[in-house]
């Protein structure tokens, strides 16, 4: 009876071979080259370049707008206030501790804290 992983590996190798055959196909190579040529043509098109430049100009205008800058600054200040809040910091620290404990349970590892090694006096 063969190992299930041997069967999986065999299937993976067959699929890999088929994908390589397809990738090496002249039809696929020709289609990829045609697609590249068309994309280059579109990117070089004067109308496309104009539209991209217009969009970039509009984004720059929005970013430079005083109201937008004030809103961004206000948002940054609020985020900083929340991050500096003692209750938020306590909640984050608790979450980090719980995630670490959970990860240690999943991996069987330990962070050197209580309960990290079976039979230690700190186990509960």
C-alpha cells in the first residue's frame, strides 16, 4: 500500500508536466506575445496617456487641497489619540498576550513565561 503523500506527489508532478507543456506551446507563446504587443500599443496610445496624465493631475489636486490635508491631519491626530489612550494600550497588550499564549498552545512552544514548560513551578 503506497503512502498517500506519494500519490499526491505523483499527481503534482503530472500537473506540473502538463503546465510546462502548455507554457512551452507555440500557440501559447504567440498569444502571450500578441497580448504584450496590444498592451504596449494601448499604453503608447496618445488618448490613454492623456487620460493617465489627467487622472494624475486630479489626484495631485485632491492631495494638495487644503480641506483634504486638514481632514488627513485631523484623522492622524485622532489615531494618535486613540493609540496613546491607556485603555487601548492595555487592550492591545492583553490581545498580544492572548495571541502569544494561543500560538504557544498551537505550536507546543513556549515564550519562557508561566506554563511554557510542563512541570515547572509556574504551571497552573
